[in-house]
C-alpha cells in the first residue's frame, strides 16, 4: 500500500510551525520513510519557501482562517499542485484522507472544496492590487523586502528570489575524486569546492575525505590570511575552524553553548585536525587571559541570517524586524571584546551571513570610529561581490544562492 505523500511533510512542518523547531533539527528528529525522503524534503523546503504566498492564497479563498493543522495541510497541498505538477484530484484525495486520519473529519469537506476551487490565476491577479504584492509573491517578509529595496533598488527582486545552486561539498584533497566526477556538478572558484544537484552522504564523509560546507563559509575562510595563531570567535559547528586550521599554525575555537562545542569536537575529529582547541566561551565577555594573544581573530557573528534563506527558509518565519536591535548589540559586543585579543600588527575580521548594511558596514563603521588603532584593509575575492565602503558584500543572485559579508582590519600601535 502506497503511503500518503502528505504525511511525513506534515509531521516535520508541524514541529516547525507549531513547535518552533528549526528546519534542520525537525528533519533530523523526525522519522522519514526512506524511499520517499527526497520528495519529503523537497515538499518541506518548498512550503517554507512559499509560506507568505500560500497564506495569502488561503485567505483569498477562506476569509475565516482555518486552524493551524488545516492551514498546514492546505499549504502542503498547494505546493504539490503548483510546484510539483501533481493532479488536483490526487492531491485533494490525499489531503482529505490525511485530514480524516488526523481526526479532523469535520473539516474534510472544507479541505475538499478549497482544493477543488483553487485557481492560481485568480490569486495572482488579486496580488497585483496589493501594496505588498511583490513581497507576498516572493514570500519575503515585508520589512526585509523594504530593506532590500532601499539598499539594492531594482536588484531586490533578483536577490529575494535567488535559489541555492545545490549541495556545496568541500573535498579535503583539493581535487574532485573521480568517483564523484560523473555526478552533475559545477566548480566554484575555491579549490576542492564543488556544488552538486544532489549528493547523498557515503563513507567518504565519515572518513573525512569531504565535508558539507557552504560556499559562503569557504569564501570567508579564503579572505583570512595564514597566520600562526587564529581565534575563531563564534565557531560552531566547526567548518571554518577546520578549513582555517589547514593554513594556520593553531586555531582556538570559542563557542557559547556546551552542546555546540561538542559539534566542533566531533567535526575536527572526523576531519583529522589536531591543531584546533575548542573552548566553551562567551565571545562578548572579555577574558584577560586572551588579551593580545592572536595573530588573527575572526568574528563571524550571530546575525539575521537573511543571506542564507535559500538554504534555511525557516529564517523567514522566525526572524522579525524587532530582532535587529539585540543582534546589533551582540555584534558590537563581540567585535569590541575580540578586538582586544588581537596582537599589534594582527588582523581582525568581521563577517556575517546578512544582506543588510545595519549588520555589516554600519557595525564596522561604528567600531572604527572608536578604535583608531585599527585600520581597514582592502579585500579581494574570486567570488562575485559588491565592494562596500568597508567590506565585501556577496549576494545570493550571483554567489550560488549565498549572501554574506566580510571586512578585514589591522591593529596598529596605539
């Protein structure tokens, strides 16, 4: 008997929408029928990517808002109809069947009628008259889309609609092993980094022959100069620490949470790196034991994450405009504290996976105004980017779906 294709996505998405779980954690914590894993993951990502559009479509046909479980069933159904080309009768039958299985037989008639009536052309026509129609059609939160338009003008739509280029894999040997070369892939500007349409993990992962690392993370590491001693101030899960340990004499990896320190330890063990020292440490709180200790300090700070929504579409659900004030406070505190750990003549790097000036150039500008002993260094990258006043801004529509920022400063004698 064939399983209901809506069931596994419904279980995962319920944990996200109603339980507040992060996407990747919900996927990891939910049993998924292995035969249909790819389909389930595609549906989960697709629903999150199109959340605001689906909300609008549901309101268009159901002015009285359905309860969360029913609304979620409709979103999954709409994704299968609009983006997977499934037949309306099949999707409707599966949705009604699951509705009954979940003990919601009373609304199965509503679900049936909604899906049979649904017409995308009517929804899209109505959207043209909405003030925020473009952000809704792109499923990009209105406040974030306004920021994009203010900063990037006509390019905002291209940035907001950019998709991930695929699965970014970094091979430790610097070359693509022959056994993987026949899989569809593209090369990035970075040695050993290739992006695949699909890439199922095999024994090579456990043996440390390759790792999954975003092109953004790799590009940040590429901008960091080789040195004898480096601090990775916000290090989990450890990808940057591991890559940087290949060109630095020793890496110290700070991480606030104990369970995430264990992630770093597991990562470096799998990759066979012995010159990394993970430590549970709050990088925003000064520790005199580390003053003037490092040749290089990388502050890849907590941020809104809007540069990674193609990989983490749940960010658009959870990150709100009011979060920026507390994020800015944390970014400023980490940069201020960690600047004291840099030796004279050493380098301080500030990076985020954000698209927004308020988290990037503005933070650096404020820092430089009060720290005259730090001077800006011009960076270069082979990955397409925009040069901002202080750093490099990489954007999702030209950087394989990744958006991030990095700036480099040198500490001089006071």
